[in-house]
C-alpha cells in the first residue's frame, strides 16, 4: 500500500477551536480523516505502515503511568473521591500552572484535534475534545471513541477537553508532580492534562476515570468489563484483569461483541463507552483469535510496540519491546460486533481470575455477598516471565477489576453492581482461567476448551438445575457435573496429587484475600465482610 508522505501542514486549518484554552498554535488539524492522519504520522516520522495497512508505532513508555496521575482536590472532589492509593490529590494552583506551561509549549506546535463521544448512550455520553501533539494519538482516539455524525460534528460543543503533549516534559517537584510524566484531572474545569508520555492508552483511561466518577450520580454503574450478547439477546459481562482472558472469552463466535473493555449499566441495559477495541496482541494467533488477528493486518489499525520485520511483516511473538503490545481498531473491524453499542439487561456476570496457586475452582456460583467481596477484591495472579523480578506467582488485587481508574470508594461501585444484579436477577459466576492440580510450575493451566464449555453452560442456563457442593475454604458453590467438562476437574482439591498440600495452598491464598480486604472493611457492609474466606 502506498500512502503519500509529503503533504504539507495546512496553514489554513481552523484555529478558533483552541481559543477557549488560550492556545494559538500555528497549525491546527481539526477532525482530520484516517487517511490524512496516516499522511501526517508518516510525514512526522511517528510510525510506519506494515503488511495489510496498519500504522505501527514505537512509544517511549510501553504502559500507563498510574503513579504520575493526580486529581485536583476541591469542593467537588474533596468528599467524593476515595483518596489514597491511585487517587493522589493535587491543588488547583498546580493544575493552572502546568496548564499555562503546556499551553505556551503548544502554541509553537502543530496540533491535531478530534471531537468524539465517550458513551454509546446519548443520555449519558460525554462530548470530548482531544487536543494532541501526535498524529498517531489522534488516530488512536478516533478509533477508540464513538465517532459523531457529520451533523453532530457541526454542532459539537465539548463537555471535556484532553490536552495531550508527549513532548512537554514536566519539571517534577518544581511543577508539583513526581516526574517528567504527569496526568492531571480537574473535575471542576472538566479537563485532563497529559504530559511526557507517548503511550496512547492514557487518553482512553483518563476519560474512563472521568466516567467512573460522574456516572454513579446518574444511577449508572460504570464497569471495567467486556460484554457480549447471544442469539436470544441475552447479555453477559466479563470482568477480569490483564491475562485472565477477558478479551478472548468475550470474543465468542456464537455471540456478538458489544465491547471489549468499558461499559455502563442503566435501567434499560448496557452501553459501550467506546467505539473501538484495544487488544493485547502478544503471541496472538490466527487460529485461536482469528478476528483480533485480522485487525493486525487492516488499514486504520494502530499497532503499539509490535515488532516489525525489515520486510514490514509483524512478529507478534517478539516481546523485545514489551509484553504489552497492542492493537487499537474500530469495533466495526470485528465482524460479529453488536451495532450501536447498546444492548439489554445482563443475565449473567462473569468474574475472571487466573489463579496461579491452583486453588480456586474452574467455575463457581456466587451469592450477593460473595459477589461484592470478590468484586472489591479483584484478584488474579502474576506469573514468572510477565514482569522482571517475578520468580514465583504473585497475588494481584485490583479493586473493581480496575483500581487505577476508580475515583470513588470500591464499596460504592460494589453496592451499585449489587443493586443492578438484584434488579435484573442476573447470575454471577467466578471463573478461574489459571492453574489446576497444583500451583504454577507443578499444575497445568486449565484448558481454554473447558473454560469455554463452563461459560457456555453458565450462560445457557443449563446449570440452573445442576447439583452444587460447597468447598470449605472460600465457601464457593461448585457444580458437580457440567457437560463437556471432566467431573474430576470441577473441585480443585480433587485434582491435587496430595490433598493436604492443596489445603496448605488454600489456607495461604485465603489469608492473602483477608489481608488485602482489611483496607476496605470500614466502607463495606458487614455481611460482605462476613463472606470472607476462612483463614484456617
């Protein structure tokens, strides 16, 4: 594919769009097309075209910078944000000073502006103006958010503005931040500043955090989950941290994909926050995930930190840049996507965990209190090889399966979810996609074929009449038989060669759960706290 790379910057582009920010950039490209953004990205040396047409880029950072994120503490946020952990306060004065410095920097740059929506449901969506220094970032947000019609663009008025300038390096403590990278959110000014990082995911997660703060006051449950819908228009939600199979398991050829990452749950059903997908593609194969694989060979896709061979083909198995290689593409590239991004009320909610300790059952049914407990806990485990310095499995607890993006107390989101589940009558399941028969290094990873069969049985309703038993450590209800799944793997204790060794591992994991939950007890209902696993 040949794309011209010599187009000039447009000196007559619309500049008034930045007047409210006090920015008078020499050149502004307002709502450029995909083809134009390709041309600009190539002209500016931001990336290269690979086989099939994607734009491949290499970034200075290969992931988010959660420790560099700050929220302005003022009358709006002082009593509503759950301060501590990922929610670090800053002052309005620090925000204003950094904005002034970034605006001055931007005035000497060529800028790319996209007007987009966050949210498929017009009643709850945000109008967002993304002001970007990099053409590839502009293409990224064009892919990832809901694209207005020409008529909507003509009357577009932004609710929020994102100013993203990777080339501007903050001065650390002198600017009131931690390093040269800074992400500042001001809910009163309705603005996000992003400085000193090329990683495009900050655009997406910044707006997700905003929605997570605003939507609960509208009675909407914001969720870090994928969602799909079956032939009977039955909706299922899939919560899970990286590596648990959230994207893979929701991309079911027998069901339509609503979205792969972020959704809201209203009285009427579920809506996607986004207009695209941001899939991890390390070791992606055409056989296991054909639709996602196809996006890595399609014009319009942005590939982040994927290794490109000299002949412009991709090496998806090469993690020399990072394990966090990504493909960002419009959801329309998935053939069985659900048009419109809105569907009915969920009938099933699935929590995914990759338990590297080999303790949790492959499938269990949760009570209301267990649902809230496991939602607040947000457990999975990192395994050796995923990050430097990990020599044995490490527990990871991320509240609401997305702690870095949750400004409010996790118990508030858990109560919202519980209310939605009770109102809908949805069933809630905990699915372990990790190890069985022993911990990582001894046991085996649960077969994805068996996991799909378990999820299929849960979503189809075939387990409604099944016989369940209760395991002793976590109090989880386990089905005794599931079609297509060997009965001996359903109860994890039975898969260990030495069952006393399983008991030791189960007690250890239960203790980790209990220790993690101590910081949430003051904000959680007593019945939820009482559902904690037994330590001994």
